[in-house]
C-alpha cells in the first residue's frame, strides 16, 4: 500500500505540491420520533473517514510520477484516474492522521487558462470498511425438507360445539318460551 502526504505520494505518484488537506470525520446519530416531545436518539455510528487533498503538478521540471511521455500535468492526471479505476486500497499518511483502506472516490481538476501548463486537482479519498465473512455448513438432512418446520405452540384449544350459534334475541325468545 502506498502512502500520501507532505512530500509523500498518492498511490506511488509524487506531486510538485500538496496545497491543502481536509479531514472529515463524522458520527451519525439515529433519531426516532415519539408521541410527545422531541425525537429520541438511542444509537450512533462512525461514518467512513474522508480526506480531500489538493495537489499541484507543473509541466516544468524533469520526469513525472511513474510514466514518461507527454506533459507532466497530463500524465499525473491520467495516473490519478488509473489509480481510481484500479480500486486498489491505499494508506494515506498526513500530518494529522494515518488512514488505511482508502480509495479515490473523486478527482476534480479544472482546466482553464490558469492551468495551461500545470494541473491543480482535488483528490477525494474515502475509507472502505472491510469485513470478514464466515461460512456455515448445513447438513444435507436439515436442508432436505426446507418447507417443513417445527411445531409451534398455538395455545389451549377450545372444544368446538355442534350447536349453531343463535342471536341474543333468539336466545331470549327461547328462554321466554316463545
């Protein structure tokens, strides 16, 4: 994994300047409405970290990050796009923190008269959350009849009567002998 930061590369690509680094760390709190009063918060979770790095690359000078040919600024932009397409997690090292499992989520590079012989780009990196999965073996006997389930306790059963149900008026009339 590559490191990123002051005089350090993004995925092995070195830049002439790192102009600015923004760190974003967010905590999300769940809200649930209640009948009366304010919403309640009973849970929170940490969002994936994000780092935004503004980089600069001039066409003056010798060499370029990893590949030759063409201008340094164009090559640097193409290399950033290749790192993004490859989706290879990298470690980002800055002055404030070290971030692991980062991917390039966006690259913004304006192209106007001020960048005619240079590139200035904002590279947004976002942490990917890695998990491990487990495999569980199920015996063939248990899965042989998946539609068949165990019995469920449905409570006490009342005996059914063969006497037809009568309305309250009919029962009253019967009691009075009519």
